[in-house]
C-alpha cells in the first residue's frame, strides 16, 4: 500500500492547478473576514480552515469517480493489491490533502491575523481540525465510489456547500428557524465546526459534537465500505 | 497480498487447469451476452478466443478475471476463485477498452504494477523493452497516441510476470509492425511455460499465435480445437490466381481443395491447406499468375461453424 499511496500523492502533486484552486477560496474568505473579538478570531480561523479541509476531502472523493470512468479502479483490481489497501490509501490521501488548507490558514492566522493562541492551543486546534475531518473524508470516498463521474461532481458540491452552510461554518445558527437549528446539531459539519471552535477557544472537546463526529465516522466508514464493494462490480 | 492466499495458491496449484470455465451464463438486462460457455485451458497453452462483435468474448474475459460474477456457472483459475488467483499474483490482464489514468509516467505506472506482484515480477526495463515502449518511459501515459497507450496496457499485463496472461483484443489499435512485435513478445512469454488466453476477430491472428482456438458466437462456444481443425471446419483459406486454361477437374483434385470457382477472370480455390495446394499447383506446373492466398472470410466461417454446430457437429 505505501507504493500505491505514493503513486496517488505523486499524481496529486502534479495537479498544481487543482491544488491552487482548492486553496484560493478558503484563503480569500479568510483574508476578507474582518478582525474582531477573541472568539471571532478563533471562529474565523477554524471556520475557514475547516471549510478548506472539507473542500479537499470532498474533491478527493469525487476524483475517485473520475478515475473509475477512466478504468483506473478496474486496473487496480486486476493487480494483487488488496481492495482494502486501495480504499485505505485513498482515505489517507484525503487526510494528507487536508493538511494543506489547515496549515496554510493557520500560518495566515498566526502571522498575519495574529490570532492569540498559545503553543498548546495551536497544537490542540490543528489536531482537532485534522482528526475532525476524518468522517467527512469517508463521506467523500462514499460519494466517489457510489456515483458516476458527473453525478459525483454534483453531489460533492451539494455536500461541500450545503453542509457548510447548514452547518453554520460561517453564519451562526442563530439566524436559522428553530427546526433547522435543531437539525443542524446532527450535521457532521456543524459537529466539526463546534468541535474545532471549542478546542480553539481552549475548552475541552464538547461531548455532543464529539459524539456526533464519532457516530458519523462509524456511519460513513460503513457507507464507504458498502460503496466500495458495490462499485467493484461495476468498475 | 496475504500470506494465506499465497500458501493456499501453492497447495491447490498442482495439476489444476490454468482456466476452467463451467457453463457460464451472463445477461445484461434482456441481453443474453454469454449463454453456457464452457472450456478449460491447460497450463502452458496459448488459446485464442475467436468471435465476431458482440459474441460475448469480453464478457467471458471479465468473468474470468473476477470483475463480475457469472449469473450461473463457475470459473476457476489454477483451481482458485478468480479474485483469489488475481490476489495471488497469478494473473496479468489487458482489457479491451480503457484509457490510462492521468499524471503518471509510463515508467512509473509499469513499475508500480510490477511492484504489486512482488519478487516474481521481471525487471521493469525488460518489460518496457518487450512491449517496445522503452523510449516512452518518461512520458505521461495520458499524452500518448492510441497505439502507444495500447502497448503500455500490454506491458502492464506482462509486468508482474504472472503465469496466466489474459489479453482482450491486444492488437486492435496497432499498426502492422507493432502488431508483429506484440505477437512476438507474447509468443516469447508463452514459450517460458506461461499460459496465454487472447481474444481476436481474425482467424489468421488466432492461427498464427495460438495452439488452440475457441470460437464463440452469440454467447456460445461453437468450436474448440487446434487451429487446423477450426480452419477446416471454417472452410480454410482461399488460393486465387488468373484464369487461363487450367483444367477445373485437375484443380479440384489438388490436395486440400474443397471448391473451385471462377470469378471475374480469376480462379478461386477454397482449401483447408493452402501450403499443400500451392505446392501441388507448382509441382504440376499449372500457371498461377498474380497468386493470392488469403484467410477465408470470417463471417463465412462463422456461418459454416454455426450451421455445423446446429447439426450437432462441432462444438
Ligand atoms: N455492461 C453491459 N451492459 C449491457 N450490455 C452489455 C454490457 N456489456 C456487454 N453487453 C452486451 O453483451 C453482448 C456481448 O458483449 P461483449 O462485449 O462480451 O462482446 P465481444 O465478443 O467482446 O465483442 P467485441 O468483439 O465487439 O469486443 C453484446 O450484445 C453487448 O452489447
Ligand atoms: Mg470485446
């Protein structure tokens, strides 16, 4: 599997245009957001870093659908590589990719926006941003394995934009009607936002959002496994 | 690849046929693509699967490789389920269609695939040389011409040093010279004791490169045997030359000749053994200007074979 992971990472590294594009939007949003209270500074930092991470893990998933349409998944199935190793490597790719927006936004946060976090708080925030994205990376894999290439684009965009808006990544939930606010609590992106914000503000990980993230991790892992097995038959 | 898959492979390997297909059936919705295909391939054999468009060749190949299961029937490769044989590194494959994934070089891709087979894989430069793509090693696979891409896909099938290689129409997009080189590489590979199964539309190609030919039409095996037998059943080849004053009865009596026709000022002999026919023509001192020897038209051959199988003959 390391060889396969290396090959996929090399393919990504050669896709400069894609990498740039995936970083431009979160960086632009981050620079555009104003200064404010300590809470606002942290919220803006984790909100945009999380938004960027969400973007790359979702597109990592949709690119799987593209690879399938080119016969790449089938080619892999005709080698002795274990199918499980292939999925795991693809998931790890998403996690490696997620480092880019998280690191870039955090650098801007530390040196340009001067977000006042201690060393320990920085470490906790970065880890929360990184680990917290795992369930959404699994969701990305599921979309890639379940959908045809064009459908995957659409579903991926819906997931990316829809879940971030409804998850209150930028706009607080206060402006939402009550029923939507209640629903949003179970949105994995809301869980991710809450989790990273609380950690960023120096608190302990909140119980509810930790639970929501763990539950979605289990659910999306099962979905990804199902999607992968199903796609095997048709790839 | 797990250790258990390998050791089990060793245990079940001895004496098992390289390929064994039992009464395969596969439908896509209302299309019955494969309707009871059954054949076996011995280790070391080179077998051509011959058939017209839509005969069910690729569907059979996909099932052999474990890409999808048959609706009914069973397949074993070296006594194992296809997926298991693939995981054990026993199988190298080239499918009929398929672009290549972008942003990888030829060398990287062949090297990566070879690596998945572990130590049994031959050196990458050797494989590149075999497939005539050594000069393309540094090029991106998605920026190659159709024929070059096809040679890369051929290299991927050989890259692991697998004991069974399955090639679905390996020469479709190739020019004459590349075709010749590919067949030579394939025969060299087979000569090392490996098993090769390939599909083709051309009786000539099957005849030149396979020990045995399996003819598939409309999802069924309609003939299975050595090339000579198939050619005989299919009406063999034609020998044609300018019509002068040759005696039709004398021509009909030549070795191998089934039929004598005169068309547009040319004599056309249908023969099961064109070499013997031409030799006898020359021996008898008969005039044979503008001599042409050709494979019989495959469509005719399929018609001949299909009607033969309907009468309970071949197949
Ligand atoms: N995925 C699929 N969905 C629906 N029908 C299919 C599918 N694959 C093959 N078929 C149908 O099954 C039949 C056999 O197809 P197959 O690809 O096996 O033929 P083939 O012998 O390989 O032909 P060719 O020489 O053109 O490659 C055809 O009628 C084809 O249209
Ligand atoms: Mg085919």
